[in-house]
């Protein structure tokens, strides 16, 4: 993985989500050229994988590895929770019950 600061391709100060930690991040304004920059993550073949936030970039190699492990653990916990939901019996309201809700809202 390689991270490079590049001019933002988005209009204005549009937020992006950090591929590493998942947090919302905003472009950084360069002082020299007065343009908005984003930290772009590339794989070993030069394919862009997403953006990195300032905090992740500032954390260096070890900080990035640590944040990736934290995010992996968080996502694995979420996957486990979703699997539990998928295995449970799912009961949805009948069409009649749904219509009753709309009727009571209208009156």
C-alpha cells in the first residue's frame, strides 16, 4: 500500500470516508498552491483503493496497521451480529396491520 497526497477530484470541501478507519475526513488545503488535497491509497499495482484521513496518515505505518486491526475487529463483530439476525425467525407485519397504521396516521 502506498499513500500519496493528490489534488481532490471532488467539488469543494466535500467529505470522504477514510478507507482505513472509516471516519469522515475533509480535504486539506495546501498553503503553496491553495488547492484541496486528499491522501489517496494505492495498491501495489497502482490502483486507487480509496482515501485516508489526516490522522491515519499522521499515525505512520504502525498507526495505520493498528487502526486497520481495530476496524477489522469492529467489522467482524458487526458481521457476527448480522449473522445472528439472519438466523433468527423474522416476523413482519401483515398487509392489514400496515394499512391500519396508515389509517390511524391519516385521522
